[in-house]
C-alpha cells in the first residue's frame, strides 16, 4: 500500500508565505538542534485544491517570516527535524537562484535534477554523534523522481514553462559570487546557482523524506549580463516567478 503523502512546503526568498493557504493553526517546535527558522503553519488551500479540505499542508519559512535569517545561518537541521517530527514525508522546497545556462532567463522556473555542494561551513548531517554504526546515504539522485514527474505534469496542465535537467550549485553566501567563480561553476557543469539547496536536500534524504526543489531564476549570475546585479531587479523578477510557483503548487496538490 502506498504511504499517505503528508506534504510540507519550505519557502525561500520571495515566498515567506502562501497567499492561498488558509491557516488553521501554527506551532513552535523545539528540536534537539535548536529552534527552526519559523513556526510551522498548518492549513488548507482556499481554492479547494485539497480534496474536501480534509488534508493539511504545512508551510515553513526558511529565512523566517520577516526574511531576516541569511542562508548560511539557516538552521537546516532544526527545520528538517521539526518537519519529520510532525510526520512530513513529502517536501517541496522553493529556492531563488541565479541563471548560468543560456536558457535560464531571469523570471524562469527550473526543476533541478542534480546538485553540487560548494558550501564549507554548514553542519550537513544528522549522523555524527552517539552512533551505533557509521551511516552513509545514497545521494546519487538527490531529488525525488516521482515528485519531479508530478510537478512536470502539473506545470503542463497550468501551461507553465518549467526548465529541467539542471544542476544546482549550492554556494555558501551570503555574498553573491564573483564572475570568475561563476565561470568555474559553468565549467563544472552547473546551470543555476543558489545558497539554500544544501544541506537541506541531503538532510531530507537522511530522514527518508521525499524532496524536490522548484527554483525561480532571480537574475543572471555574476558576469553573465552587462549590468550589475541589483536587489531591485531580483525582487522584480521573483514577483512574477513566485506567482507562477503558487499556481504550480496548487495544481500539484490537486494531483497528489
């Protein structure tokens, strides 16, 4: 028998809340790893995406509801532990990224299928203390193929263009990359670059949570445009992209 999908959404830059999520209750969850980025919000989609309104969706703001936690300070372990603690087994992450590949235009949506971790300072595992045995996870394919397929089908139903077969470069932040660093990432085979993809994806795999990422291209990565990167342009590009992501998530929940 297929396990019931208990779904959570982690929102990043540009998605600190879901406008069409009717909040039923919120809960502050303390964990062995400290406090998560935000309380978890339980709700149902106002447009009736959830059959008979009988299934709850959980939302967590990765950078806090005030968007005041920088990517290198996010308590990824606390966030994932809290979601696992309340029974979440299906996780949709939303990430803002910069485009590297030629078709990764600002404002476009991307469904990555691979990731390269360039972070250096983050605690990236639950498996480090008081172990009875050393544990290794298979991380060959970091994103759930089943969830990815459902998202692609949902995008087609909503006539939303979703770029795929992309490798996500996870950098430390909070500064943006240099033009030379982007050229290095391009040589490494990376198509998009962001600061929140890891260790989130690996921690989800350790907890056996099905995990997928929907990325919004906020800008061209450093050196790939004649103009300098500005927060004003990033916010403008994310506005339209996040509106599409909200529609995509609503359709996805119907499919699930």
